[in-house]
C-alpha cells in the first residue's frame, strides 16, 4: 500500500462524468476496476474504484451539465490553505477554495496562469492512491501549455518542483521532481509539455492523466469496442508505448505500457 505522499506528488485522480454507471462499465472492463457502492449525497455520490482491492481512482457525477467531462489530477499538500495562497501569489487562481471532505481530507481546485485545472489534496483518513505505477492504476500526469516559461515558474514556485528538460529525447518536455530530490527522469512525478503549432488554438491548457497498462494496443482496441475512441494512436517513446484515448462519455486520458512489458 502506498504511504502518505510528499508535497507536490500526484496522489489522486477522479473523473467527472454525466453517467457514472456507464463509466463503471467502461473502466471496469478496460482496467479491471471494481467499485464501491458510492458515497451519499453529502459526498456527491462519489464512487471509488479499486484494482486488486486497492483504491486507484474515483468516478463522480457532474452536478451541472455545463461542467466539463474530464479526468482531474490532485497533488499532495500538507497544508492546503498555504498551497492555495502560493497559487494565488504565483499568478494562478482558485476554482474551489480548500474545503474539508469529512474525515477523508481537504481538497481544493485551482487553475494555473494559462487555465489548466488541477486539484490539491491534504490527506486525512484517505491519503490517496493505494496502488500506482502498475497496470490498471495511475502512473503519470503532465500539463500541456503554450507558454513554457510561465508554467515552469508557476509550478516550481507552488510545489518546489525541480525541472529537467528532455530536449533531444522528447523536445519541449520538462519533467518535475519533488523538492529535496535530484532533478531527472528517475525522480520525476509529472511534467510539462509544450503544445505545438499543430494543436488547435481552441484547445486550452490542460492536464493529461495516464494509467499503466500491460498492452497499449489492446487497451486502445478495447476502448473503441466499449464506445470510446482513440485520439492519438499507440506510439513508442523512450519510456514506453503510449496512446491518448477518449472514454464513452468524452473524458480524455492516456495509457502507458512499460517498455519492459
């Protein structure tokens, strides 16, 4: 079981969906997830997902049809109000101020200077992922932006990340390593990708959440069979084989097959 998370480490992910039951069927078959009965109305009917009996993510119904259908990533913080203040001082904004979620923890939603939305999680009885980096579980996240310098300054100030540019390996990509570690791919917990000129201008800055899979190509085929689609087909990169997928309700996510698989 994953222990408490250091500050700035991605510690949870959830999807906002129009139809949670349809989401359970899609992700249940794609990743082999099982689900609890869901929380009551006081917790937004939040349904937690499990892989091998360990918590790996959650699905939640959209409370308003105008809300995006999206996967959200949450970064660990020991003090959500203090991190929220740093976000504001660094040029970001709070979408949702820190709020307690019963005994489970404290959450907040924020947007960086370009508008990419991410969450904060200060763990209580729920620390975050109980399984990560293995097939069927979260393994990576990256923010896609147009202004690299602005994004780097923001995230490095808010979370103390140490950046490492992968130019020559993956151009326009910077990995993030937590404070107190040596910057580089071996210690990275996420990253920043520059959106190129080929990306439509209407696409805003955003986070992409990755899940590990044993077979990237099979995951893409399964997603299509279940009513989803392939946004970016499987391709090899130095760190494995990846594909960007869209679920049967429009939420975008990615899958990563470890190169050893």
